[in-house]
């Protein structure tokens, strides 16, 4: 079975009842629940109707996001069936939200959602947003960019992260950057 993996980031007003209804309507069956811990987010794992794939409902407190990941033979189709029933964020919408955002908390949260929404290599615009966030005046935003990049490390940003690891004024930013740098260079 191929191991292609894609994501759909659910809007914050989506309820657990709506998720359960969407899963039932698409024929997905809950097969396991993994409670959250300090080291990983909570997950509900569903088998698809044909049992050729899985949907992972991830409740990620670190990013403040609830998203679905599909794995199996038809991840596009499986996620599209859920997207048709539940409101999800789009990558373009998230790019626009973080590009113009002045609020530090909203920007920090938006960076994580944006990175989760990107499939494959980031676009030039997405790299620009991430680079700008890595040099933001707020350490909260810089840390949020580093945390987001830990989910999908892109080696193209290794030099930017290395600069933070070596020279950032905030110890917590330097620490996050040092930890991420190892993953980016691996």
C-alpha cells in the first residue's frame, strides 16, 4: 500500500459531532483513539470504507489545530470526501491571513496552520512568509515559525535557522533553532 500522506486543516468552529457525522457519512470506522500526552497530540484513527486507507484526526494542542491526515491507496479521494462535508482552511487563505497579520498571537497560530497545509515543497511566497517570520521582531513569532518548521522541515531554510541558532538575542529562540537545525540538516 502506498504511504502518501496529505492533510486537511479543520476550521476552529468544527464540532466533534460534525466530525463524527462526516466520518459516518463517508463510511469511515473508528478503530483506535490515542490520547494526547506531552510528547504527541491526541489522535482518532479511522479506517476507510474499503479498508484501503486510514484517516487520522489529530488534535494538536501545540499548534492549536485540528487536522486530518490521510494515508493509503487513495488519500486525495479520502480527504476530499471529508473536505466536502467539513469546512477546512485553504493554503491560499492561510497565506493571505499570515501575510497581512499584525497580531502576534494570530500570526504565531497561523504559521503552524500554513505549514500544515503545504503539500510538498513550499512556494516562493510561502518561503518568503517563513523567512520574514524567522526574523520578526517578536520572539513569540520567531519561536512559532521554528515550531511550525519542526512539523515540515525544509532544508532550504537551514541557513535562516542556523542564523537564529547562533545569534538570536532570546535563549528560547536559540534553543528551538538549535533543535530544528539538526532535523533540517539530517
